[in-house]
């Protein structure tokens, strides 16, 4: 019954904007029939019942009814959540979207704002023009915030900072110009972070005494041992110690396995490499000499040709060929 009455009032308001109100009155019976039924537009969205003129009249479960104003007319829309500036209330038959208080930009309930309009500041769910004692206005968030210590840019309360001013480092809710012992500054985080010192493992066993990769045919050699880095230090942490050591060693001179045969083989290999190196040097030297001789011959030929042309051009008594004289 209430839906019929609301619909009737909306039709009358709509008629006030047009001169053809009698035409609307004559079709009132048809619109009333549309309201009582389900029109084709109800097949989309969250509408359960609707009319072509007033939009949604009721919504499906879990949807909120929101009235959108278009001029003098209001259209019902079913939404899953109410738009900003409205809050939803669920009832068994109808779940409407209700407008927030005038000072609220958004709200959770009638008396619980979540963001305030310009000129108001949020405190305990209410929007106020002034903040309580001990709190200051935060213009960016439009809320009453605790008064931070001088070194803080933002804070939880008057003793706990969440972000420090430029050039200071945060540690345990306080801002520091210089980080305490066992901490170091992080310019990326602008915080004091714990120092990390280098850690290394145990030394390995000493290697066999060797010299130039051999373990025989020498008297003095070297032994080595190493250890692994388990944790690398932070920029201000203790650096890593040496991870390798070398010491001199003495061994009783002995022959290499294989005797003279291996020695001769190694010597032949070394001789062949030396010979190849020497042959390569001699070949390159001969090539440079050939190039130099070729260049010198070309220069000599060019000089001879030049002198010959010069003599022919200045000879006062040229020698005529016999055929020329006969002619």
C-alpha cells in the first residue's frame, strides 16, 4: 500500500513540469498496473520489482535500495554497497541507503563518521570544528591527531613517532640524529637498523706442499688453506677477516712419479713450444724484411723513371729513329 502511495505522489510531481497532465492522469491506471507487477527492466541488476517510471521498487536479497534524484524525480537503484555520503541499514523487508550527517563526507552509521567534510575534523567517529585538548588538526586527513614531538613528522601519540623529519632516523618510536651503538643509519628507510657483522667458517686443512703446481722435484714450496664467508657485513658492520692463508714449506727432495721419461716428455713439450715461438719470430722478421726490400725497390724504380723523363725533356739533340730519317 505504501509503495502505491509513493508512486502516486511521484506521478503528480512529474505532472507539474508538463502542461499535458491530463494525459498522465488518463494513463494512471496503466502505471499502477506496472507497479504491481514485474516489468522487463527487472531482469537486470538487483531489482526484484520495478516500474518503467520509478525504477526499482524493491531489491533482491543482499542489495541496498538507493534513490537517485534526477530533477524533481527520484529513481530507485539497487546497489551492493551504498555510495559515498550514504550508509546502508539492513531490514528483513527493505535495506535502504540513508544519507550521512551534513558534516560527514562518509559514514558507517548515523552517528559514526569515517571521514569529514572540509572544515571538520574526525575524532572518535564524530566530525568537529575544533579538536579536544592535546590533539591538533590534521588538514590532510581531516582528523584530530596527537601533538607530535618536535622531531616527528607523524606520530601515534605524544611519545611515539611513526615518521621522522628530514635528516633524522627512526628507532623504536623515537627520532635520532645519530644512531645508537650496534645500529646504523639506513638512508633508504630513514631508520636505524641493526648492524650486521661478518661471520666466517672454520679453516680448511692445509693443502699439500707444492710449487708451480707440482709436488715433486723441489725442496721449498707453499701450503694454503681457506675458509668460507657465512654472513657478509652491512655497510657499518665489522669487515671480514682474511679467508685464505699461505705459508712456506720444506719437503725432502724426491723424484716425480714416472722418472726421467716424464721429465724428458715435459722437456720435449717445452722445447717444441720454444721452437715454435722462435720460428714464429723469425718468420715475422723475414716478412718485415721482404716488405722493406719491396718498398725500397719500388722507390728506386720510381726515382729512375722520374730522372729518365727529366732527361728526355731537356735533351737539346734528340736521337731520331732511323725510320723517321727515311721519311
